[in-house]
């Protein structure tokens, strides 16, 4: 009986495959991995030839895994985690220390948790101290040297920040809610929120009366009010919350301006750890 020749997965190809599945697009995966789309496509083609199986379904709606692809994703995710943990523990002894990271609550989701998870996987010796607050306070803290990496949402980015994404604000409220139809319009943005002045200015220009319904800067209080259909909010269009949705107001509420996601980072020569974390943000928002 002839022994079956052992075959090995290529880690680089598995990383490409996992990134495609997680991002839902070869284009986004190629951008995050800093390779061309043709190169990542060729990797997947070789992988499917090696396995004799199709692992991705491609359609006009996007890319999804086949049944075999779903199994491969499960194994590939484990293999990459073990590979990355081993490599980083053995080859990154200099990456130890503390990074002070800060961001306002309106920009934490959907990217920040996955970015921090990936960074912790790659640099397990680095501690991250995370804090949240208003954009004005956080940029002041950064200028005073109290934060190493700061992510903000700004209509007019300040000097020293790098714009990494731009999105429109949208009106959001409770799923199937009616608060947006009330007049005066009940608002659920705290006065410290950078979106509040733009929302109220747009309402004033449209001749729509409004009233602040939340006196607290606490996000849980705001979420409770919006989820209970007692007020509406202005937020970035890619924010995801389980209890509220974008309002289909058919033009009965005014359009809102664009805001930029801005990254501030300590100088590379002063803090290489902060610069490394900043690169994770740049890739995620690309």
C-alpha cells in the first residue's frame, strides 16, 4: 500500500482567504494585505486547484464561502492564530510597553474591536489603555502628550491629523419607530457630541423645531432613549446598533453633512509602538 503524499497549506494563501471572507471582497482584502487583486485571485485559484474544491462563491451580491470554504475558514483561522502567536512571541521581544489609545464612542464600532483584537494577537506583550471622550477633549489630551493614538470624528479636521475615512451623517431611530415624525423633533445626541451642532444647524435651516431629550453624556442613557423610540440621533452611516436603524424619512428630515474619521499618532521616532498600531487603523479603514 502506497502512503499518501502529505500536502501543506500555504500560510500566505490562507491569510488571503481568511481576509477575503472577513472583508467580503477581494478588493478590500488585497488593500488590507498590501497586494494586488490579481495576486490574491491567483492565490485562491491555486488553493482551489490543490484542494480540488471550490471554496468561494462569487456573485453580483459579493463573495461568500461554499460548504467546503466554510470548513476551510474554520481550520485556517486556527492555523493563522497559532502561526502568528508563535512568530510574534519568538521574534518580537522589542514590542513591549503601553499604548494610550482614545476615541469618541461614535467611532468605536464597527472597526475598533477587530483592530484591537488583531493587534493583540500580533503583539501580545503590548498593553493598550483605552479611553473615550469628546473629540475636543481627546485632541487636547493628544496635544498635551497624554494620548499616543487618537481617533476622532471631525467636520473640519485639525492640523496634525490624518483623514482616514469620510462618511455622511444619517438620522437614526428605533426600528419601526415614529419619534422622527414628532415636532419639535426629539434629539438624542449629547451636547458634547461633535455631531450635535451640525444636526441642529440643519434642522434650523430646514425650519424644523427640535428639543434635546438627553442631558447626559452617558452613551447607555442615549441608547436607551433612542431604542425606546423617545428620540432620534445623528450618527455616521456605518455605525451598527442592534436596536436602531437608519430612518427612511423620505426627505422629511434635512440632509446632514459629511464627517471625517481622523487619526492622530505620536511621532514614529518617539513612539514606534503607537505608529505600529496606527498602521492597523489605516489598513482597516482603507
